[in-house]
C-alpha cells in the first residue's frame, strides 16, 4: 500500500512540474476574493490588482483595474486565505467522517470494551481535527492583525 501511495505522490509531483513549465510568464497580479482595504485602499474585493504601470494588462483574462505598491501583500493574503479555507474544509470533512466511523464502532461494539474504546478514540481524534481546522482558518486573520500593529 505504501508503494502505491508513494508512486501516486511521485506521479502527481511530476505532473505539477510539467504544468508549471507550461506557464510562459507568471502574471504579476491577482483577482482579490476578499477585502484588504486596511492594507491599501486599492485592495478591495473584486479588484484586479497589479504593480504600478500595469493598468489594463491582462491578468488571468481580466484587465488590471487597480495599481498599488502593496499588490504583492494583497495577493499573498488572498492566497493564504484561500489555502486556509481549503485546509479547514478538508480537515473538517475528514474529521466528520472519522467521527461518524467512531460512532459506528461504538454502536456496533456489542459490549466489547476494546471496540468501545477504539470508537471513543476516533471521536476524540475527530474533535481534535475540527479544532485544528478552525485554528488553521484563524491564522491568516491573526497574521494580518499582527501586521497592522
């Protein structure tokens, strides 16, 4: 089983490297999905931000409509928020499945103390996973708060 997982990870890594080489030039811009006007007034939700002198340039099919020196910070926070949302969603989903499996083990234990303890442990792991997911979701906001100070 480990060999199969390792093979799939290597295959995925090779494909990602192949796709990364397909990009001729990485655009210096991003489309903001959140509001970062506390960083810069031009970093509003929905804006396509880029460095000064790039107004009207193509950014993933949309023209850059906001120029700012802080475009990199805004795009970085935009990416960090997106990644943390995905991590939280994945952790909570897996945790719910693990918790359900733990509940199923308890329900079908039939008085077997070993299976009952195993089910309780799975539920505990699920709770810890949900807590970690919520903490991961809060980290970007904490970093942003510390940067303001």
